[in-house]
C-alpha cells in the first residue's frame, strides 16, 4: 500500500460539476433524452396485511392512451430472494402502500388518472405495526449480522454484578422516532427494453448493485443490463439498495419494447417505497466509581424490521468501541412488523445509538459531579475495548479539548437553569461522535493515458451530490503525479469498471484505493516499458482495489465532538439552537470545501433529527400520515443558526493509500445528544425520546428555579 503524496489533495477546489448544476444543465435520471417515452403510475395497497380477492381493471384499460395495466395476474415473473423486489407475483399484501398494480400510458396524467380507476378488493388480516406495543415482544429475535466486524451481541465480564456494586449508576430508556428519507430528487427510473437488453437511467448510489439485481430478477446475463446514473440529487442510504420501483419500471419496459418507460415516485410514495430510519427503543445502564471511571456498560436496543426483508439498524454498534470499561454488554433485537422495510439512513446505527449512549454519559457526569468532557476523557481507552487492537489513530480527546476551547466551555456554569436571557433559558450540551472506517470489496478502476498527456479515469462510482467527482479527480492527479486539469474522471455507468455503492462513508476509501492501484501500475509500466514516455497509441491499465494489510492490526475510526447552545422559551417550551460547533478527526481531507459541506450538512440533519423529524404512524391502517414535506417537519433555514465546522489535522498511514477516513456520516453522530443535553442544562428537564417537541417541555413540569 503505497502512500500518496498530496498536491491536489488538500486543495479546496470547487466542484467540477457545480456550474452545470446551478445552471440547470446537469441531467438527472428523469431528464435523460428518451424517444417516444411512455409513463408509469402504480396502484398501491390500502390494507397493511391481507390478500387481494379481486381486481377490476376495465375502467382503467378503457381510457384513451392507456397501453397496459399490470397486476399479479399478468405481470412478468421475476426471480429474486428479496421480498421488496418480488412485486406483482401473488395476491399477498405485506404492508400498506405495497405496489399491487400499475398503469402504462402515453402521458403521466393519463397513467395517474387510470391508476385511480383500478378497483382492488381485499381480505384484510389483523396487522402489527407498533414497535411500542406489547403484542410482538415475545417474537423479538436477534437479526443476522450486517458485517462480521459488528456482531449483534457482545459481552465481556460480569455486567450485572459490576452494576450492582457500582458507586454510581445510570439506568434509563431512550427512544428515537421513525425518520423518512426525503432526497431532493425522488427515486426515478427510465427503463428501456430494446435489442434483448435493458438500459436503465436512474437515481442510485450504486449502478452495479442495480445491474446485478435486475439481471437476476429477469434471468439475464449482467452485460445485458446497462445502468447509467451520472448525477444523483441526494440519497444518503435510500438509494443504496434496489427497490420495487426499479423492478416495476423494468417489468413495464418488457411489455412495451423500444419505448422508454418513465417512472418517478411522488413525494408521498417515497414514504412507503424507499426505506426509512426505523424507530428504536433502547436501554442504557452505566456503572462507575465515585471518580467517574466506568466499571460497566450495558446497551440494549429494540428496532423494527419488515416481514418481507430483514434490516437491522444496529444501534449498539458504536458502544463497544467508545469507552474503557472492564464489563461490557450490547444486545440487538428486531421485531418483524407489517410495515415497509427500513433501510440505511445517514450514519445507520451510530446516529440513533449514540443519542442514547451520549445522553446516558451526560446523566452519569451529573451523577458523579463531573464535567461531561472530563468524564469522557477519564474513560478514554488505550486500545479498542472489544477487539483489543490499537487504534490506527484516535483523536477524540483532541476533538473534545479543541471544541471546548473554541466553544468557550470553560465559562459554563454546570447548574441547570442558571442562565437566562429574557424569557429564554439558555443551556449548552456536548456529545462525542464516532464512525468506523469502512472499505467495501469489489471496485476496479481503469486509467488511460494518451500521447496528449491527458488521463481518462473510468470507474462506475456514484456522486450523490457530495463532490465525489471532484475528490476522486484530486486523488487520481496526485497518484499519477500530474495536474488535476489533466484528469478526465468518468463515473456512474456500468459500462465502466465495477464499483461498490456509495455508502458508509466508504466511497473515497474503496474507489480511491482502486484508482491509486491503477495509477501506480500505469506509472510503473510507463517507466519500465516505455522509458517514461507515453507511446503513440497510448496506454491503459485496469486494477482492483488492493487488500489492506493493516485491517487485522488496527481498529480504524473517525472521531468528533459536538457542541450545542440551546435556548428554551420558559412560557411556550419552544426550542432554538442558535449555535452548533463540531470538531472532527477524519484523517487526510481530500477537499476541505466539500468535506466542510458534508459535515455541516450532517450537523444540520442532526438538528432536524433532534427537534423535528418524526413520521407519524396511523396504527389503525398502518401507514405514515404526514407523508409530504408540508407535514413531515425538517430543519429549514429559519431553524438553523450558526454552525461551525473544524478539523483536527490527522495523519493515518494505515487506513488506505490516501490516509482518508470519510466524512459523510460522522457529522450527524452525537448532534441529537448534544442538543438534548443542552435542553437539560437549560431547563432541568431530561428528554429521552426524540424528537424534542413542545409537549415534552411543558413549563409546568420544570423544576422550580
């Protein structure tokens, strides 16, 4: 693993595609040119569990411009093990909103109108959709492992005995809400079946995963499915996996050969079709000596999955690696409900789990009479507590201390309700952040150099709006030892060498490592075979992402510290966060401008998670009722105050040739806990259930000043 000497890396370059995007010239999936397109609109189930007893398509089929009506009775058969993709294959209904039919028509208006004319009769069954209910508790089970390095259960020592004998104990339940994805660009597919092959333009975080899923579903060789996705209007997890909309569009395309089928989900449809962060119920027990040093950590989490495909949020994932304690236990269980399948959402596991752990650490600090930062520093581990490996680099303490200095933490009076400005009670909170360095196998990169000295880099990577296109060009330039202007990076197409999906902050690590390997081989071949001169016909090299020999020698994580100033109106309970500050240690930063944007966006999303976001479930019918942006509240400009992002310089030669760790996820981690801790400091009221809404801060419940 040859380290890369930075030259282009570290420069705050503007995004290479920025000008096209702000001028409206960057084409997203629905905007791709299509000759004689047709349009698709789905019919969705109105029961949460049951079976279809009858379908009447006569009125829909009779509409002028309707080409076909798809149901389970006439849809193409698909071969897939994923329940999410096995649509229109039987009369069974697994959740409300499931696709039970679709209309193909000459215009989108006709398709939508005709879909409303399809009559579907059901035999409904009793459904279970409430994670907080008691009916399913006996059916809780341990989910399958997401990744072998993150076991669902961990245990060391005698946790119960250590807790019983601890001088100071915290034992509290915490919960987080159902949060839905709301990417700026809804999920979109343009599918065409021509010459016995599919061409799919769609919005995705991984073109190769889509290619594999569609090829398998329709029993095709992968080279008969081309997936193109040059620009993606936001994702952060909802576009990692293929969903039913892609399969439905492909089904429709098979019925109308040579005519592209356009299918864009409505905002309301995304709430049942594209995954969400599942609600969690967590219990954290901490035991410590009178000096605040932990003797036991116990973290238990219950979450929901669906009955069609398992997904585990794994909210306890970060806990084993955060703090030193001789006795530790984490447990993860899921309940299979009659709901759509949850999915990855920015920092899956850490975002929800660290809210609970870092809230509990704040409660422990108060019980011990210690400053919350000092408590965390006292429990800093020398090695990874679970794996026993040294950290490749761990700068959590540096983040906490630098953040405290910049935030003015030393002037803080720890007494709740001690600071007031008019009718506003003012508090401050802190929380730690962590996210693992992930690398996903399976990426390749091709680099071509021509006699003009220009380099073409090909890899089927994704840019979901984060600046990946620019950052990878910077990586390629430094590895090739040329100016970034000489690099032409091409991504988002299965015609290029395969790439893993953009997820888990693994993109630059995985794709960048493959590019580094190809660049090293190209330079070596130029030197050995051509005396360092590019031949007249040019030269091309393809390389796999190399193995990392240090993976079994070091634990690899990013760390950060989140600070928040919180104001609560003593008469109304209104919560405002005028200031957030985050300090992060994320290895080498390829592009400070795009990295800051990612971290700032994560912190904004954390504010939204803490105060606003909650999908409200109608237990009678099993669906989210606030399924649009008029009712599903997110942080807007008026809700966001000053946000400061700072980076600790960190050199880590073990993570990958670039020394990068990823910044996409960690910005959200710990934010909700910092805000909740600030709310307690301001009011003396501890809120352990997200989001922190007015009803949880009724002034009559506040302690008397």
